[in-house]
């Protein structure tokens, strides 16, 4: 059951009322002003989100046993510099994969 709670909590931004309301308002305003540009922007946003998801899956495939929560706790609470460097390395890897996937995809 904790896995289901983790999945639901990671999907929370997609069903957050404030974010959905803001997106709807911006979509309506953008659609009335320039419908083609609004739909193009929505397409690019979906593309970026998809590539970020693929990059996250690839980075977890490359480092399957790395749990960042342990390192983040150690870096923030204990002031462990090595743990902070591990987190930085994972973030740089993830950004590199996202950039490579986006350049390769376009």
C-alpha cells in the first residue's frame, strides 16, 4: 500500500485544483487571442513532459539502487557535502538525458 500512496502523491500536481484552474484560465484567454499558438504551446508542453518522464525512467535505469531521499536527508540535516554532490550528479545526469532526448526527438 505505501507504493500506491507514493504514486498518488507523485501525481498530485496533475489534479491540483489551483493548477488546473490557472491552466484553464490561461488556455481560454490564449485560445481566444491566438488559437494556433495556444495549441502549439500545449503540444510543446506535452512533448517536454513526455521527454522528462522518459529521462527520469532512463536515469532510474542507469542508477537503480540510488535513493535520493536518503542523500537529501543527510545533506540537509547533517550537512553532508558528499551526499549533496551525489544529488547534484543525479540532477546533472537527468538534465543531460532530457537535453539529449529533446535534441534527438526534434
